[in-house]
């Protein structure tokens, strides 16, 4: 195994040359001071050399301390132990020198080990210091990261084009984002607690609080549409949604909620409904007009021939002399054409009479419920609520469900239209009941304008209408349907609206 | 001008185009009772198939027809330059159709059902209009026939004469002598059977008119 000369010299310097130089330096220093001091103090060499050994051991380590002990012993023996200037020791001083050497060795050991532990402590302390610094830097970094993340999150909640709020477990609002504050135009701190919800439209507040309390009771999500007052005191429709945030233990920590502006959507929906309604009305009147035109044409043709024939006949009779042959031919055609015209009339009549006779066991209540669902949008558009009061005792009756549905639909639509200008209760009530176990009576009651005396007498007649764009056929058709079912239809009016009833026999 | 052949006024017919046979029959009978002759067709196509240039009279046309409509037939006749007076029969309320037919030059509208007077008066009116149109057409044809006998040079001279310039100016513009121009002019007057310059100008106007 080859030995590196550099390592040998390093080893020599570290373990031989340096300790030796330190030992020589301190022992020499002690020696120099001892000479002048020995005239002042008896045996000054004792503490001076002990000091030199201590210093050597302290600065040079155990090796230097040992060397200093050896050197000191030699120097003391040589200079200060009689006989002076010789290495021999007088008998009475032998124990003294031995004690000196022993003490010196002890001092060297103590000093060097002290130094050693001191160094170890220092190293440990330095390492600790470094660790502390590292941890501090780490903490600062993560603190910074957390702050940055929070800032980003805050930016996000502020930048999202939606109104966001947060409430504590008890439902008290703690935070509202900038959009919400901006929409309502008040200080964010003022929105805390229940203040946020005081901006709801009075009509929507009750349903809102009901679902909000229900959501808090069951700790579930909730979703409500409500009008919210803005900074300009105008209301807009919002979809208010909230989800609970749960702790690990399962209890609600807080509630996160949003306000989503659905005003434009609702308006578009309303416009769509209106457009659909207009379209339906238009197509209804269009088909009426088309039918009228085709009926007119059908009747006009034989009438045209009839009139021409009648004129021809008269002319043949008026000439001198009368052309009887031609006149008879003309009058025969008159008869033929009259017959043709009456055929057209009866064909039209058969067109309007029911093509097929349908009777099936029908649950009137189910039919009404079904219809009420269908009418929901229409009711929304008219801002009318539909209330059903259905008797559970109503039996199945044999009717044409499509036609009866048509009747109820017609009465309900009329009722909603009658409430167009109603200020108070805007409610349409559809009820069913059984009368003397023989008749099922369905009533459609509105809180509209009611019925005038002269309207009452004529309203079931065809072509009678109080509406500007009405065809006057609705109630007439209703009556013909009900009468075809051997039932009755009638109406009564009060100060607060009108009620239309129809009854259908249980056995029909 | 007395030598013009008079258009045949006795031979005017009401051509009825109507798909409803009862109406057709009744109208024929009514018109017949007024002493006018009729012919009837069940569709516009049938009428066009039967059409000949010597047909005189007017059309009694139903607006609503199977296949080609009355308005379409009117359009085709106008495009072909056949100026038949037309009496349109419409159902009540065919306002847009009436407006369209009126623009295209129908004589009269009858809303079904109509009285005999309405129809017969409309026919009288249409026949007299047809006569006027035919007379004008015959005259035009005879003038055009006479113009056809002129030589190219004579036609040039006639054109210049009718613009009202003097013989001297004509001679200058055609690079002819005054005597030659006078000679041509005499020949033109003779061939065109014109009694005066005014007569010649009138004839020339007539054939120039659209």
C-alpha cells in the first residue's frame, strides 16, 4: 500500500511539528518570565509552567500538552531544581519534581479535554445555528407561498364574473366578493350577518328563507331563484345557490354560495314563451282564415252558376217570343246547382262534427293535474298561480279525454287572460267534486274581471267574443263538447271573478 | 283611307276559360241569351292549344284554374303581343290577385257570383276595345305592306320628308340633285297612297309607334 508523501507531511505537521512548536513557544515564554519573577516570588515556575502547559494543551491539543509537560519537566529540573543547571535532582526535591510532573500531566489532560469538549460544543452549536437558519428560511418561504396562494385565491374570487358569498355554520354571512358588493352598492362590512338577504324582493324573500332554513336543517345544497335589488333600486333575477363545507368530523364548517344573474336568460325565456304563444295564436287564426276561404270557395262556385242560370232563365223568358226550351233548360240547371250547394253545406257540417266517437274510463283528477303541469309556463307568463282542489272521491267516468282536456284548457286559458289586469290575488283554482254520487263537477274559478250580464247570456254562442282577437269559438266548442257528453256547462260571476262549471254524468 | 278593309265586328266571341263545368254552362247560356257567341275551355292550356290568330272577341277568365292560373295565362298573352281584352272572374277577397291582374291590363273584374248586367256590360266594353285594337292593327299592317313596296332609296327619302325638312336639304344630305329628290318624293306619295304630306307623316307616326 503506497503512502502519499503529502499525507505524511500533513500528518507530521499536524501531529508533530505544530504541537511541538506550540509547546516550545509556551515553555520558552514561561522560562523567560520565570527568571525575573524568581526574585520576587518563590517558585514562580510552578504556576508559570502550569500556565504554559495549560495554554499548549488548549491551543495545541493533547499532543502539544504532553510535549509541554516533558519540556517543562526538563527545563524545571535543569534550571530551578537544585543542583541548578544539571539534570540531576537532589533527593529531597525528587518528590517535589514528581508531584510537579504529575500535576502538569493532569493539567494538560484537563485542559486538552476541556478544549476538546468546548470545540465539540461549539461545532454542535454551529450546526444548530445552521439548522435554525435553514428552518427559518424554509418557514419564510412557505409563509410566502401561502400568502401568494391566498392572494391568488382572493383575486380569483374577485375576478370570477359571479357573485360569491360565504356564511358561517350558523348561516351568518361573513364574506361577499367584489361583484356582489358592487351590484348592491354598499360596503362589504355592512353585508355581514343577515344584511345580504335583506336585498331580496319581498315576494321572493319568504320562499328563499324557507329553502335556506331547510338546507341548514338537513345540511344539504339549496338552489332558489329570486329577485335581488341592485344599486339603482332595480331588481334582477338571480339564481342563488349554496353548498355546505363539511369538517372531517362531519359537521358543517361554513356555507359557500353564489348569486348567478339569470335576468337575461329569464327574459329570453319569457320572450320565447310570448313568441310561441303568438305563433300558436297566429297559426290558429290562419287555419281559421284558410278554412273560411276554402268554405267560401266551395259555396261560391255553385252560387255563381246559380245566379248566372237564373239570369239566363229570365232573359229567355223576357225575349219576344219567349224561348221556353232554353228557359226550362236553365231552370233545370238552377235545381241541379241548388242541390249541389246544399251538398256542400252538409259536407262542411260533417267536417266539423266529431269524426270518431271515443269514450274511455278517465280519471278527471289525473287529467287536471296533468294539465296544470302543462300550464305552468303559461301561468308564469301571466303571473298567475294555479291552485288545485280535487276531491279524492271522484270516480272514473266514461268520456273522451282529449275533448274534456280541451274544455278545461280553454276555460283555464280564459281565466288566466281574465286576470290580466287583476291587482290582488292572481290565482286560478281548478276543482273537482262529486255531486249526489251521480255527477262529477269540474270548476275553473278566476279572480278576473268577472262577467257582465249581457255577456252571460250570449257567451256560449258561436262568434261571440269579448276579446279583441278572439274568434268567439272557444266557449261554443266547450259547450258542444260537454253537450255531446250529455253534460251541462254553466257559469256564475261574483265581484271577484268568474267561475265556469261543467258536470258530467257518472254513468255516461 | 276609305279603302281600308273594316275589321270583322260581327264575328266576336266570348272565350270562357273556367274549370267548373256548371259555371261554364251557365255563362255560355247567359251570353247566348244576349245574342253573343261563346266558346269554352276547361283550362288555360286548352285555350292556348286552340288559339288561332283570327280569333276575335275577349277572354272571360277564372283566376283560379287547375294548372296554369288565369294570371299566368294573361302574362303569356301579353308577352306574345296578343292584346286580347280580358274579363277576370275572382272569388271574394282575392285582392292581391286582382291588383296583379289589373296591372297586367285586365278590362274588368267580376266577383263571383255576379249579375247578368255586370257580365254583359263588361263584354260590350271588351268587344269594343277589341274592335278598336283590331282596326288599328289592320291599318298598321296595310301601311307596313305599302312601305314594303318602297325601294331602299325611296324609304330614305320618305324618312327625311316626314321629319319636315325641305327638298333642298334632302338633296344635300343624300348627295342627290333636287330634281331626283322630287322624283322620288312623287313615287313615295303614290306608292303609300298618301293624299298630302300630313297624311304621309300620320302613316309614318303610326308604324313608328310601339
